[in-house]
């Protein structure tokens, strides 16, 4: 029983510490890493032209049953 309590308490403590890190509650590192601002991204290529559409195919017509 005591092992379960210790395991739950440790998981809860890890979640609290992880929450502080995720929310930025701790100060940033003393040495900031370089940010590459000179990277230029190439423009995406223009979309390929669609082939011209021909005349639509006729719809199949079933003959009516004699009435």
C-alpha cells in the first residue's frame, strides 16, 4: 500500500515540475542559443496547370419498362 502512495506522490511531483517547465516558470538558460535569422526560404513552386477538360461523357440511360 505504501508503495502505491509513494508512486502516486512521485508521479504527481513529476507532473508539477513538468508543468513549471512547460509554463516557463523557471528562468531561461544563461547562454542563449543562436537564432538563425538569415535563413531564406524559397518560394513554393507554382501549382501545375490542369489539363483542359473535354466534353463530358453522356450519362447512361436505361430504357423504361413497357407500361
